[in-house]
C-alpha cells in the first residue's frame, strides 16, 4: 500500500519534471533560434556592410541600392525571431 | 498621380542675335530642361556646331571664381544662410565692379600673410626641436662646427656607451635613450662610429646656430609667440570682413552664377553661322506659357514647336504627386527616380510607409516622443530634403500614436481600455485577459505581405504592358501573372490542408483522392488542392516562358511573404524591451522602496528613474531605426523588386531659384 503511494508520487514528480524540462528545452530552442540567426545575419552583413560603405564613399548615388543589399541577410534573424515566438507562445 | 509629370519636347529655332533674349527668357521661366547638343552626325544636323559663350562669360566666371574663393576662405555656404531681404541685381552689379576686387585683394593679402606666418611658426618649431637635445650641454652652438681635422658626431643611443678612442665625449642620460656628442679626430671617426652603432646610435643634425642653446630656444619661442599674436589679429580682421560682407558675397555668387549659366548656355545649343537650335523638355502644361514668353522676348522673331517623343528618347522625370505625398519623394530618390514610362509608386509609399511604421512601433508614448522630437528639429534642419524627412517622420509618429491607441500601449504599459482593440502585443496578460496573440499577429502580417506583393505584381503587369513591345510584352505580363498564380496556388494548398485563424478554411471541400498517413491529419487531396496545384504549375509555366532562369527564384515567393513577419517581430521586440525597462525601473527598484522610505531608498528610486529614462530613450532610438528601416526595406526589397526599375533622368530645368537677389 505504502509502496504504491510512493510509486504514484514518483510518477507525478516525473511528469512534472518532464513538463518543466520540456519548457526549458523550448526556451533553449527559442534562445538559440534568435542567437544563432543573429550571428549568421551579422556575419553576412559584415562583408556587405563594409563594401557598401566603401561604395557609398565613392559614389553617393548607390546608397539606396547598397542599403538594400545590406539588409537582405537580416531576413535570417527575423525568421529566427519568428521561430522563437512560435516556439514560445503558440 | 501614379505617373511622372507629362513632358513635351520643345524645339526653339531663331537667328543668333536672339540668343541672349531667348536664353534670358528660358532662364527666368525655370522650366526648360536643355538637352545638350552633341555633334554625333545626327540626321538633319549636318553643319551644326556647338555654340560659343555669350559676351562677358569669361569676365563673369573670373568674378565668380573670386567670390567663391573668398566664400571658401570664410566657409560661407549659401544653404546655411537665411536670406535677409533681396538685393537688386543692377545695384549689386555696380557694387561688384567697384568693390569685389578690393575685398578680394584684402582677403587674399591677409590670408597670404597668415600662411606665411604659419610657415614661419612651423620652421621655428623645427629649429627648437633641433636645438633641444643640446640644451643640457652648455656650450656655444657655433663650437660644434667649422673644424678641419675633427668631426663632430651627435645623436641618441639606446644604452650607455663609453668611447675607447681619444675623443671629446659627452653623454646626457635620459629615460629611454641617452644623448651623446663626440668630437673626434678624423682618423678615428669610423672606429667611433662603429662603437656608437653598437649602442643603437641614431644621428641628429647639428644645428647651424650661434649662441647658447637655451638662449636660441628662447629667441625662437619669442618669435613664435609674436607670429601667433599677428595671426590672431589677422583672424579677427578676417572675421570682421566676413561679418560685414557675408550677405554681399552670397548675393554676388547668386548673380554671377546666373550670369555665367546664361552666358554659357549656347555651349549646349546647336548653331550655324546665323542661327541656333535649342532642344529640350518642358512640362506639357507649360508649353503655351514658355512659347509666349519667348515670343514676347524676341518680338515674334523665333520659331518654337513641339516635337513628337520618340521611343528611345530619354525623357527627364519630374514627380507629379499631391502635396501630402511629396515628402516620400525623398525615399524614392534614395532608391532611384522612376523612368518616364514607369508607374511612380511615391503615392503608395507615402500611404503604406506610415502604416507599416505604426504597426511596428505602435505605442502612444514613443509616438508622442517622436512627434515632439521632429517638431523641435524643424527649427534646426533646413533645406527641402530635411523638411521632407521630418514630415515623413511626423506622419509615421502620428500613425504610431494611432496604432498605439489600438494596441493599448503607452511606453509598454497597458492603457485603461483593455483588452486592446487590435490583437494584443503585451507579453504578459496584465489586468486579466490574454497575453500576446502571436498566431493572429503573425498571420495578420503575412496577409499584409500577400496583399502588398499582389499589388506589386499587378503594378508589374501594368509596367510591362506600358513599357515593353511585341512578343516580349505579352510574355512579361504573363510571367507576372504567373508569379501571382504560384503565390495564390500555394495559399490555396495551405488553406485546403490546415485550418488557421484569420485565413479561409478550405478543408471542407470534397475529397478527390483519399490518402492515409499524411502529416497534420490531412485526409487526402481535395478539390481546392487540385486547383491550387494547377495554379502553381500554370504559374511556373508562364514564368519559364519569359525566362527559365527565373524559376530558381521561386522560393522567394515564400521568403518574401514571410519577410513581412518582421512587422510583428520587430514590434514585439520593442514591446519586450519597454516592458523589461518598466519592470527593472519600477518593479525592482522604485516600488519596493516606496513602502518604507529611507534616504538610501531615495537614491535607489533616483537610480530607478535614471534606468527608466535611459531605457526608454534607447528603445525610442531603436524604435525609429527598426520602424523606419524595416518599413522602407519592405518597400525597397519586397515591393519594388516586383515592378519597379527606376533609373530615370532627373528633370533639371535651366534656371536658378533666387534667394538673395531680384531683377
């Protein structure tokens, strides 16, 4: 009888731990989604950005064009953010 | 409205003696965009040559250069000066003849004297630095030179050294290096130099001076001080001249510039011995006016006619927007001016940009801060572009306030009306109700994307129909329709497979093929899925018919639509930052102290207020950057790439907008 009670308690605790760790994994996943995509976008924008500044210094007219080129990789981090939001809230 | 201003091509022919009056009339009207005549053997232009400048051109240019060099010295820029009344051109011209030369000479004389003094200061400083090492050795400097049988060596060594050869040797110890002077018989010179070289010797020049080192330095210092005083007085003098003549100089520049431009205009016309031909563009609605003014100026001795516009003519582009849309031209010019035949999206940009900005920032508090900021900046930022920019920001901030009311947000706090009218963006459910409605918000942004891109593609079809010819025209229009068909086909597929909030639910349509074991519990292929599939296939076919390579771009359909999720994502991040700032400042720092106020508690409260202000200042800056850049990017990258090429020639009419002078 007593053993059975302990068993139920252990089972309940296990479920609780499982739920908590699932939540933790979600948080971890969401964090990684934003963090890693942020790094990725940063690396991609690094080269484009420096080239863009150089090009603008030579010819001011290309500013609009190079601004577009510079922000193209930024979509990666937006996707990361969306994934994180979906993970956490949906 | 959605197209640039209609232009007419104008041809003006007259005899050469009418050159000056016609040029003057054109210049005054500020409407005629001259098409420069190039000798390229065009049909009908045999025997024409480029014209010669009018009389007085070189004199005016000389004066202009003089004025500009003076303005340059004084760093006067006409844009930065508020015109204080206009000066009459005729008065000004007589003053130019009388005074310009004397002002020029005076300024030139003063600046020449100033640079001379500056050079002498440099020279004297150089001498001081040459003598300085010798100060520690109290010997007359003349004793270092003038020997036949001895050599004087001076320089720095990095470590202590003693010379074995017979020589007069002094060493002055320093912190990092030591200064040595050695007077050696010529015979021993190379040996001494070798020993010094081992100690890391770097030679210094022996100053050609007479007198004790310190006395010489003092003498030079006095000379420098004297020169500096004189420079100071010259600067004061120049400043006084500047104060006195600023208005005169900017007015001079304006008059002379207009003289030079008019005098040099014939360089852009085609001429023969007796006649000249000017070609150019004017807005279609001003043809009558400009013709009349030319006729009036010449006494009907000119021939003005409108030419047909050829398919390959590069027509200058002037925007044709209602006044509320004009500020958005600023964003258009950053990207590229539309071509003459192209749809001008300025109007759409002026409406949609503030909406996107508001959706992203969407906070009453930040909207108000921004509004106050741009109203205050109006005093400091001048010029057309600056004003345009501020107007754009003003509209965006008003839109932010509007969406802030819908979102019930004030610096991240909820407003009294709760739940919000729009989908909640509050990360925590405050005052009951729900947390953020992420699925609804994301799907809303995707809808915005779908509609925006559909609009772009439709405009693309219109543009191709207007611009292209023959076979390519149909293909290009159909390719755009194909892109649309693929996008909506994909949507149909998704709608028929999964039911989502805010999206049509097509899962009920009759099953055609039933397949078990599909993901997400999809029972099989239904009718709308087949329609969607056909739309995608047909779309790809149309795209490939225009250009096969384009097919590899197909994934952008998904990525471009999903890119609009940034509207929600960036907005939510700004809400999150605001709430974190509020929590740290109020929840963690201020509130706990209020229950039991102590002196230490007051310090913590002040810290809390600082955190609050700094945090929200940072978030405002991020909000402007995020809201502005992302909204404009959605236009530039996702919207414009569907239909807009740009690259139009700016309409640049012959003439000058006078600010300081009048006829």
